[in-house]
C-alpha cells in the first residue's frame, strides 16, 4: 500500500465515520463536527481524484466538499447574526419595529 493509498483510506474513513455517527444519532448532520469531517475527507479524496484524473470521482467528492463548506459557512453566518442581536431581539443596525 502506497502513502497515497493510506491518505485515501484516511479521507474515506473521515466521511464514513461522520455518516455512521449520524446514522446512530451520535452526531447531528447539522453539527460543525459532522461538516468538518465531511469537508476534510471529501477534499482529500477530491485532490486524489484530480491527481488520478478520475473525473466522476472528482465531481462527487468536489461537490461534497463544496456543499459541506457552504453549509458550514451558512451556520457560521447564522451564529454570527445571533451574536450581534441586542437583548431586545433587534440587530443594532436595524430600525425599531
């Protein structure tokens, strides 16, 4: 087994562990940890697919990484928005309603 094979298996295990944890309700599919496992695992596999010119695999893993990253960014923006709200439920820059 080559070093690239070991990295590929590691990336696969990250994705599979997130999936298994979600299926057994040990991890929410909307959690930061779940998304990070998917991002890292799929990004590793996407790079390997690119190096091997495996276009279908690159499409799958690249899409997986992009979608997971977009979900994580949405989550971060939502959390940031909640943190900037005042005690009255309004954002500081919002007009009073």
